[in-house]
């Protein structure tokens, strides 16, 4: 199952590494792909074995020091 999320505040590959590490710590997550967008919300695609709770993703992103973009945000 692949789910795409938007994350605000990432500006470099260091940011991507932090978010990726936190998301990979969620049980069932098998892959994380980030499309870094400078000046906008970055696209984060999470692949997992089963359903993934938005709250778990948001908590991991916040633990990395960033925040989820509000639903309906423009890229």
C-alpha cells in the first residue's frame, strides 16, 4: 500500500534523511520516497504492508522537526 503525504519545512537532503528515518521506524513501513520541493510542500510517498494511520505519520514527521501540510494544500 502506497500513500502520499505533503510535508512542510524541508529544505535539504539533511531534512529528507530525518523524515525518512522517523517514518521508517513506523511498524510495517517498507519504503519512503521524498520529492523535495524548495519553497513548497514536499511530497512523501510511504509504502507499507498494511493500513497506515495518518496520526502515526504526523507524529513521525513532527518528531523529525517538520509538519504535515494541511489537507488541500497546493504543492
